[in-house]
């Protein structure tokens, strides 16, 4: 399967089922009580990290995920079934942001990490739920809530413990095979590795994930060559192994390879220079220029970076290098759990929305004024009512009075008969009572 480390998907949760408007109809019971059941919850869309997946290639063409709608409630207090959830599996290390705004949602780092990408609409309550000692025959029910919809960007940064970095043909893939037993595809031409190869070192009861990421060239921070496709994967690693070609055949001297790699990291993200690092001088089985090798060692001594001469092909020096890598590894779980998790749709944010004051905007539409009520909680509530039901209108009017919407409309210049819009629903303004005197206008509520 082709490696893909970014994708864009749209997710849509299911609509909640409508509550039922129903009354018992039984023999010898001419006026049965309300028995309308609740609607089922709309299905959620979940995104889950799975350690059996290594790429986002599945989502190159399949980009839409829609959960099932909840079933409508029925008479005899029958609750509708919940909508079917949808689970989207992604590789560990996937960062989820909002397309367009770039808003960060979460970083799924460990298998099983879960993000609620789109929350299903709440099921509407049936009329049986509104029965009380004062209202024995409620003739209204709620409609199901609309499910959330989002456009998301998935961005994979591999979660390797060790990153092998170096110029093309420095021998990273061969070194990966030597230290981990991995069998990457290897050939002798630039950009042999077009996507990260992963291997696992299993030493001293420790499993260490090693990544050979695409070869770096000068100018990568400006997205030359493989550019950012390479550099972003380096940010995750806990130890960088700089693979330097010591042979005479290398197009660039060992010291220049080292300085170029560091310069690209500094330009892309200076924090990469702070990562623990070690240099593996590769291809010791081939002839080298000793003055060039000595120059590299002097540079490394100044920066106090360990140096290990190795031959990935013959195995010379590999054991010393792997022992050093193992000694530099902190506990993996402690490192991974530093990732940020985000919980959406919590009750604290809902409570904050309830206390916000509605805002009124005035727009011109076909020569007439339209008064738009902007308030997130009211927008949510208006979708729950079926205004064809005789009592739904009066119930929603009570909610508008709670938020002083009539007063705010008066202050904005609204008069009887004007158009008012809340969410996707439009009303004609017929105020039934305001706490302020406004040209003596009083009337009935038409919303």
C-alpha cells in the first residue's frame, strides 16, 4: 500500500429521531394519556488510533463518513433505535485539525486513543415526557437534533523512537536493516526512500521503533526535494541518528554533510537541534579520505555528539551503536502520554452558551429587513420543535422570553410583522409582551 501522511475528510453525525406525539387508544379508555416515546440518538463519528495501520492512504479517495440517523419514537412509549456509529481508523501519530481554520483538536498517539469527530444529534422527547400534574395531555413533542458536521485534516507524523537522517544514499536503509532486521527496498540512486521505512529493535527486552525517513537535500526547509514531507517526521523522534557517508565516493565531505543537515533543521524548526543525537559514520568498508573524517570528528567533539564508525553492509561497529541507542531511550509510554487530548461538546461549554446574551443583526433581503437572532443555544433549541404542533409554538415562546429576545428585537427596531430568523427557521414577529414600552405596541406572540 502506498504511504500517505496527510488526508482531508468530511464527517457528519446522524440526526436524532423525532419524539412521538401519541395518546393511548384502548378499549373502554376513551381519553388515554400521552404515550409518545423518545427518538433515538443520531450516530457518532469516531476516529481511533490503530497500531496495525501505517498510512492514511485509505482516505485518499474515500473522504466522506456519515453516521446513521436515529429512529423516530413511537406510541406505547417505544423509543426509537440509536443511529449506527461510524469508526474511522488512523495510524498512531495522527494529528487532527479543522480544515480551513487550522484549529487543533487532538493528537492520537497510542493505539486506542479516540476522538469524537462528530456528535450525533440528541433524540427528541416524546409527548409522554412532558406530562405533569398541571399538563396532563401535552400535545407537542420534540424533533431530533441535527448531528455535527466537520471538515477535518489528518496529518500523520510517525511515532518512531529513533530517526535515521542523512543525505540520499548515505546508507540509512541498509543501516535500518542491520540494526532491526527490517527488509526495506534498497537501490543505488537518489531518493531511494520515498516514504518512511519502519523497523523494530528488540534488544534487552526493549522494543525500539526505528524510522528511515526520506533522504535530505540542501534547501529541504524551503520544501525542495522531499522537503517538509521528510522534516515533519523528524519532530516526533526521541533520538536522531545522523548517518554520514564516510566513503570517497560521497558527493559531499562528511563534515559538510553534518553541517548541512544541522542547518536545514535550524531553518525548519530550531527545536530539532535540541533532540538527543548521535552520528553513525557509515561505509567504513570502503576507502575514505582520512583528513575529511578527522574534520568531522573535530566538529562533533566541539558539540559533544557521540560518534560511531560503522559498516551497515558488513556489520562492523553495529553492536556498539545499538547498545548506545538502547541506553539513550527513556520509557516509551511516559513519552507518548505527553500528547494532548481534547474533549468536545462538554457540559461546561454548554452552560456558558446558555448565559450568553443573544445578538441581533439586521440584513436587507428583497428590500425588506430581516432580523437575525444569533445565539448558539437558541439555534440548537429551535431545531427541536415541530411548529405544526399546537403547543410547540407557545413552549418556544417561553424560551424566547427567558432570553429577552422580544426586548432585544424592539431595541434593534423590529416591529410587528417583521421577519425574524433563528438558525434556519424564519418567523413573523408578533410580540405578546415586552418589559419596555415601545409606542404602546402589545400583541400576541407569533413565534
